């Protein structure tokens, strides 16, 4: 096992894509589960803090250490099995998501979770319950995890299969491979009924595996995952539609969402059923104009969508989407449409370009990212969107708004030019979080909490519920070793 302590060799582990920075004494590169268990046991004996690091694509500071040591999972990077009989794969946590998806696609399968940055590690997508554009139809990573192996904070190894350990109301019992039994009290807070990735996933009678998914490296270190695979869709229509007004774009998107819900309920094979519905405001289009000169200059908004279809319904599907966009004043003449893989990839690159352009900006300005990751209920979304747009214009900050509007999930990224504006942006961010929570939404729909968003989680759940989370963690991590500082401040562990 390689251990690095030279500051020049470990700098990449002290920062993430949000430009959050930290410090540590050493970075460990284990190659086996047993090596991870040995590191964790030693850390318990010596009182060392451990931070688990993925590939550095996160946006919350979760993989950035504040002290102690780092365990990198990059050498645990094997795909052990792709099972064609039972439609699952078994992988190690350091497998790059793009490589995994490409491999299963070569075998005729489809793994839906699709965060914008596909160079992330599969283990990190499980630790954050990652999602993306296709979540609108297929749900987040949680829905595809059927088995896990983990090293717990005390060095014990836990194997989980979905359905193996179920809570009885709010009491959950788990048993490690050595026979150690741990009883956990599941917090009884209510999670929002939206796309949601903020704090521990908890509810009565829950499956134990769901507790570890989305726990952001605080309850265990993933060493192996069993993932559900789907059959590859026959055909896909991908499109970007431009609009002369934001209201038209939002109404188009709202109706496409409603029709998609009904299509799934009725199981209609020849109706609109978007697997992704994404939005770009006018500022986003202007922000991308240097990279994409073909964006119509006079347009005020755009919607990207994808739709799966069977070959016999191709003409019908095109007609129905065209009818919908014409009804809402979308511009058929300037629309970008694709069904072949090369052109579809170009549209995906366009959809992802806004994110990397924002990250490039914050890196250049040497500031941490100030971008919302908020979702609200469907019936509150238009109200929420118009409120944040109206309020951010009043701040005089530069900004772009885009996101997974099919899931009522908005990314407002503020682009401060100096520290004064950065402070203003962070102050406004708090107001946005409070507004979202007041509407029944979440402060984090896909990126998690990490270290950057702990205050917002506190505002969402309140101190008593945060204490419940901390009590749960202490049941597994009494020596306060693993992922300290992620999700909630360390002070809540001193109870």
C-alpha cells in the first residue's frame, strides 16, 4: 500500500470542484478491503481522523480533509462482474462512472444515474446518492444499489443486500461479518417529498442499505457495490428548443412534465415521456455564446430534453413533440434535434457545458462556489423560480440559472467578481434556502451537504433533528473517526 506525505504529491486531495480547500497529514492508497479495515482500526487506536476521497469532482467539500488522513479509493477500480442472466454488475468504488457506463453499454445494458461530471467514482455516487438529467424518469443512484460491502468506522466489515436488514419502526439491527451486532435508532424527522439528498435518509421500517447510501463518507467506507442494470433503450430523441420568452419555455416544460407523468401512469408506448427535462435561462445562453456561436442570439431561454421510443413510433413521437413546442411558441426552425449517437453526444456536451464553465469561472476567481442545489414541490416551482430570479436581479450580482427543471430542481449560480460580492452571494443563498424550505423543498437535491452546506441543513431540519443524526453516527463511530465535519458540525457529536 502506498502512503504519501509530501505536500507536493497530495495537493489534489486538498481541494474539490467547488474550490473548497483543506489540509491533512497523509494520503493512503489501499488496494484491498482488508487494507482499508487495517487503516481504520489503527485510526481508532491513535485517534486519527479519516476522510474518504473520490475523484475530486464533488461540490460540497465532503472529500476535502480538515485534518488527519485521507483514504483514496482510486486503486480499488475493478469491475468484477456484469451478470447477463440477472441484470446486475459488481464493482469496486474507484471505478470511474463513465468507464462503467461505457462497459455495460457495450454489453447492451443501461445504468441510468448520470451526474453531470461522469469522471466521478462509482463509490462517490453512492456515497452522495448522485443523480442527474435522467433522474426525472429513472430516479437517483439509490434506486440501483442492491448490495454493498462497507468497512464501518470501527474497522468491522458489513455486507448488505437489499431486504436483508429492515428496521422495525425506528429501530434497526445490523450484524457485521465477525458477528458484531449494532443497534441503531433511526431519526424520525420527515424528509421533503421532492428529489432530495440532504442528511441521512431515514424513515420507519427502512432498509439498512438506504442509510449508507447518501451518507457522505460518515457511516462507512464502500469497498464493493452490486448495481442493478436495465436493458438499453431502442432509440432516443434528443433536442434543444429555443424560446423568445421564459414564460413560454417554462409552460412548455411544465406541460411536458405533466404529460410524462400521465404516460408512465397509463403505460402508453407512443406518448411523450421525457427521460430528462433541463432548462437554461437567458444569462446561461449568453454565458455559453463564446463556446456555441450557433445559439440564436435573440432567444431568451432554452429547454433540453430526451425521449426514448420504439422504432414503430418514431414519426408519432416527433410529431407530438413538435406539436407541443409549437403550442408554446418554441422555435422549430432553430431547434437542435438528434437521434444518432454522435449528434446526441454534441447535445449532451452542450447541456453539460454550463456546469464546467461555472466551475472554470470560480477557479479563475479563487472563490468557493455559490450555487443552489434546491428542489421544491411541482406545484410551487414556478412561484419559486420567479421569486429567485426577481430577487437575484435586485442584488446586481452576475448569475446564471439552469438545472433539472423536470424535477423542479434549480441551479442558480452566482458569479461574484470580488470578495464583497462573494459575501453578498452567500447571504442571498441563505435566503433562497429559507424560501425553499418554507415551500416544502430541500436545500440539496443532488450534491449533498458536505462541509459547505451544513448551516443550510441546520436551517432545514433544526437543531434537534441534527442531534438525532449525530446520535445515529455515534452508534457506529463512537471514537469520532470517519468523515468528521461532513453533514453537520463536530460539536453535535459531543453529546
